[in-house]
């Protein structure tokens, strides 16, 4: 994407804010920056994933991630009569390819591999990726514009989806709760804090303080108010199956730790991390870490069983990532795989930062991904 195109998108999103009254809360700003039709970061057609994009996800790093995940999916499929996979936000299609390849090896293919993707450009890229790698399986893949209807059986997969949901930013100031708002004037975005008047947000923040103790004056952070409704919709859809969510974040006590007083918001652009969401609007990713305690609470409240919570490292190890390595330790393939496995599992790389949480419904199954290192007690 050229600089002039980036500037045009930056301005067009600002003009939308002007149309909406010139001042929007941060949640709405983030929604526009990421998802405004034809303009937002995830829907404007610019490359996001891989070396030529802004970041590399686990499925892009190595097929080992998807193959290990497929081992877990296959275990769940053994308890289902009509198993499907539903992947949210499938990126380049790399995860779908590695999952389908491994499920085929295990003679455990889904009836349908469904992908819910908002971006038409990414849908096309995913189709091309899967068609090229697995032309004989492309007929099993289905792109959706909304969740399937009730009565669905299978495994829902969402890798780095929760962190891209718009969040509301809050601050404690002189014993008052404030919300962050964003305006657009003279081709520039500006953030301001105003006293919070949203009753639901105020109730949520008061409940946080009741559990964790009082926040210090000036403490800033975020809350994700979309995850509850999303999980509720999943519960209404799923008759029997599991939900596997992979993302970076913390349990509540660590998420809102006093030392994390500026929140967890982070932006990505050309493989560099930034902390200013008001720059390159529409051309940089904006994410927030996940409060996994809130995710767990939503799942249980909406009828799921909490199947497990652990680090990405434990989840991949439990699902046999080491057994997926090439048998010849001197081969180039083995060396490449071993390097990728280190990045996926080492605590100093992605192994500890990324977590996996899973829910189940209608299953009498202890999922292998949590057989060692289950950390549900920390939620």
C-alpha cells in the first residue's frame, strides 16, 4: 500500500467520525479503524500476514501449529457423528491447509471446513491458498458471511481473533471512572478523557475493583465488551462440540496488575510494534491483550463446560508437536521444523505469551491439549 493510499484511508475514516458527530468513544474508533467497509485495516485489501505484511502468526510460521491443533480436533471428532470445523478469521488460509492435511493423514476429515471471513480479498486469498495446496479437498471448504444455524456439531477454531475485537478504554481519575474518546479535526486524530456515563461499563468497572482492589489514580486499561455476545452466539449455534481459542493475554489478576497501568493496547505495522493507535489509522493493526478470566466466565455463563486453559507451549506439546518432526534429525526439513517449534513453544518466544482456552458442550472428554499444564485454577 502506497503512502498516498494510506493517507487517503486515514482521512476517510476520520471523515466518518465527523459524520457521526465528530467525537466517538474508543471502542467505536477501533471498530472503524479495523472494520470500516472498504477502509478498515482488516478489510481494505492490504497484505497483513507473513514477511510482506505487518506480523507473522503461528500458522504462518509453521504447519506444525495447525498439525498439532488438528490432533486435538481429531480427538473431539471421535465423539461426533457429523463433525465440522468452523474457523474465524482464517488469515491467508495457512491454518486451514495444515489442519486439513493432518486430518486427512488421520483419516478424520470434517464434513465441512467452514470459514467465517469478513474480507472479500482475504476470502479470495484463502481460496487460492487451499486450492493450490489441497485441490482435492477444496469442495469441503465453505465460506460463510454469518454463523451457522443451531444444531451445529464440530470444533470452532479462532487463532488471534479475540485480540482484534474493539475494546473500550477506561481510566481511574480522582475516584471517577473515565472513558477515552477520539475526535478528528484538521486531518488529525485526538484522544480525550471524559467522565464515563455508560451504566453497563460503570457496573463492570466497579465489579473489577470489588474483586481486585482499588485502582490507582491515573490507571488506564481496556475492557472487551464484545466477547460475551460472541460466545453467547457460539453457544446458541453449537449442539455438540468444542471451541478452541488461541491468543495472547492474561488471567484477570495479571491483566489488571498495578504495574500494567497503561493498559495492553498495541499496534503493528511492518513487523514493528507501536503504542499510538491514532497514527496510520486503517493501515496499522490495533489489538489488545485478552482477559482470559472474562472469556472463561462468559463461556460458563452461556452453557459451556470449561475444558482447559494453558500456554501454547503445553497445548502443542500435549498434542504431539515433537512427534510431527521429520524422522531424520540431519535433514534440512528437520532443522527448519525444529527452529519453528522453538519459536512456537519456548517461553522467550511464543510459548508462554500465547494461551489456549477451550470450551466443550455435550462431550464426555478430557481434551489431550490440557493433560499437562492445565492452568484453569489461575482464572
